[in-house]
């Protein structure tokens, strides 16, 4: 990942959050509105690992080999103060299921 920009809105409360990551410089900015609607911004320069998966977790999980998924990937959590966390990945027990007449393969969980 080189850059990621994500916006989320909570329709129930009207609060929002914006996460901007520049992996080449390590700059992470989180802009959010608090419960009173006041805008706040937290900026931090972070050492970001090569396995950073922000913006592509679902694509990554769709394309891993179920027999050998990556054990974990790094992810910047968009809490008011940005935090680097590890997402552990494991395959679920094999359970066949079907949709219509098509059988499906096991799934990978995070």
C-alpha cells in the first residue's frame, strides 16, 4: 500500500471520521467530529510496515490461498489517535455450503 484515504459517517449521530495514510512518508492523519460535532485532527508520523493492509483487507482475503493464508497483516486503526494493530488471519473449519445449485469452498476469517 502506498496511500489510503477513508471516510466514514455515522448517520445515527452525525459524527464522521477521515483517515489519511501516506505510507511513503509515514504520515497518518485522523480527522473526526466528537459527540458535540466539533472537528478535531490528530496527526502522527509512524513507522509503517511493508505488510500494511489498509484499504485492501477484503481484496487480500478474497485472494489468499486457504491452505496457506498470511498469519497476520498490519492495519492502522482510525481511533482518535491513530494506532498500528495486527490483524490475525486464520482459516475457518471447512464447511461446505451452497447458494442455489453451486457448492462453495471454505472461507478465510480475520
